[in-house]
C-alpha cells in the first residue's frame, strides 16, 4: 500500500495517509533487518521488536493477543481512509488482526528465508480453508470454457476430497491427476489452455512421495501458470519451495508447525507478481494481500487470534525440533526396515528408498552450515513415515491395536508420537480405487514420530510387532 493523497481528500484523511506511509517505511526497514537474521532468530522474533513491545504493549516480550473482533477509529477521517484501503488497518478480524499479523510476518519470513524482496502471508482457520481460498481464487470463472488444474494424486485425504468431490463432482471444475509425479511428460500431457495452476504436495501424506520440484515449476512457468505447493510435512526448516521458484506455498499450520496440538490453523505464503492467466492485476501483484482483502473477508475462514499466538509459540523452536524429530524418525525407520514383520518402510531418509536421491537434493536442515554441531549442510527427512506389516490388513490392525506409547490418532506433527491406518481414517472417504491410484494400501500404518526418546518409540513398536506374528 503506497497511497498518495489526491486533491479531493479532506485534510484529515491526508494526515492519516501520511502517518501510515511513515509507518510503512519503518516497517520496510524492519523487514530488511529481519531478512539479515538467521532462521532461528526470525522464528523467535518475527517482526515484533523491543521498540514495539515498549512503546505499544507495556513492554510485553511476548506478542499480545488482540482478542477483539473489530478496531475502533479516532474519527470519521480515519475510518474513511481505513475502509477505502488507503491506510494499513485491520478493521474487522476477517480482514486482518494484529495478532494474526505477527504469525503472518513470521511465516512469510521463514518461507522466504534466504530470498530477497517482499513476500506475503495470509493465515486461515485451518489448512483446508487455506487450500480452498487459494484454489478457488485461481479458478474464478473467466470466459465460457470450464477451468481445470493439474495435481499430484499423492495428497492429503482432505485435499483429495476437496478437489475430487467438492470441485470436480459438485462444481464441474476438472482436477487432472498426475500419477507419477516424477514423470514430467505426464504433467505436460495434462496442461492445456484452460489450465489455471499446477499443484503438488511434498513429501506427501501418508505415502511420503516426493518429486523433482523444479521440473513442474518450470513447466508451469512455461505456460504462464503459478505452481502451488503444499509444504506441510517439510516445513520451512527443511524445504522452502519459493526458493525453487514455486509461487504459492500452503501449510496446514495445525500439524508440524503447531506441535503442541491446541487447534487448527492454515497459511498461504506467496511471492509478489505471480503468473496467472486470470485477468486480475491486484490478485497477481500481491496474492496474499488480495486474499486478505477479498476471498478471506468474503468466505470467512479466519483464524482466532488466540490460536495464532499458540501456533507462533510452537514455531519459535521449529528448526531444532525438526532436526531432533528427523533423527528420531530415521532411527525408527531403520529399526522397522530391519524388522522381519515389516514389508515396506516409506521414509525418504533410508538410502534404498527409490526416491531417496531426489529427496536428498531438496531436503536440507536450514542453517546447518551455521550450526556449531554440523558446520556443513546436512540432509534431514522429517518426522513422518509409513510402513506395511507382513500378513496384510488384519496383521496391521493387530500391531496398531497393541501400541502403548504411540497413540492411535488421525493427526500428525505432534510432540507425542502418533499413528493411524490411513485407509480406515484420513484416506477412508476417497474410496479404494483412489487409494490404489495414490498408493495407499490397506495394511499401511502411518507414524508421526514425536519428541519422546526414540528408544521408547522403538520398544513400543517392537512389542507391538511381536504380536503380529
Ligand atoms: C492435515 C493436512 C491438511 C489439512 O489441514 P487442516 O489444518 O487439518 O485443515 C492439508 N495438507 C496436509 C499435507 C495435511 O497433512
């Protein structure tokens, strides 16, 4: 927002615009300062400064929760300037809120870590709300031809249902599934003049699929289309799709980022000036600002300020947490890989996994080269894995039912280790045929490794697997 006063404006409105522009200039300086800091520092502080704490918030070192649905204005001039979009404002919580702003600043900075320039973020009440707002914004009606989009089929069950049922069956918007996401010719064969965007989830939930991200991004750009990545499982501690050219990144902030598990949250992070065939300059220029001002305002999936601070609180330790959990998950995956009752372990960190090589090119612990323990880049593969049990679905259920430390939960990314059988839970509704297409067999157990000592997770699995035989 860089508003210039024009002759019809009252002196009062002009005064507020001038004040706002001074504030925005200061914010730009703060953004530049934050951009020079390391990942952990950004995760801890975001854009909340000591000066803001002291001057505006009675010295509170933790960002305040502005649990207020609306914002009061000094006078009619300020209200007019705010409602006309001439000054930064939050007005009403569906449009914006300062506490949501703290979370948005931190997420925008972390996802764009190492990149120059400005990036936007818009947070949501859940990951699904974020996916819905992004995709619907890119699928608006334009001309008579029905729009389509191309997506990897190895995606979260809720996203699969949103695309397959809510969009395709109920609204006639075609989703074109890519089955082998590493086959760029398959991607290419699905793009036509009515394609609006390309979409991928990596690593995927629950199959831990992965693809050479750069290739479909380049393909999207050849066609003037944005590439949208669901990066929930990786988090910016391991992968930042924007750095590889992706235009829009989506997160279920509910999951790994909000490890304590207090509630749901979603986020969209985007670069400025995204490519899109849609004739809407404001949307292309600053996608997240547009989401705030229109789609989120009008569709209503806004986050509660309390949850924004809960999530922010967990994100402060993201990098070290992901490092530790990844190492535990690797130990667990190696144990399972050696176990006689296990037929198949999906963990990208295992050297003989067919996608290990491609994942190793993308999944790096951020700032490992600046970490005294490592002093060089190190690969990390996250906390999520899945495995199959010898003896089929019944044996898998027996093992699952015997778990004692690991809880049976349809969730992931928690500080506590949790497991689910996707075919009877998260991926139940999509049906057998779609599960087959996405490689989700009925004997697959998904395991999200938490912060316990890995020995106890391994011991629990060991005793559970003993019961399968
Ligand atoms: C859970 C999940 C979502 C949906 O997020 P919610 O916050 O539960 O709405 C989207 N993508 C992935 C990869 C997920 O695991």
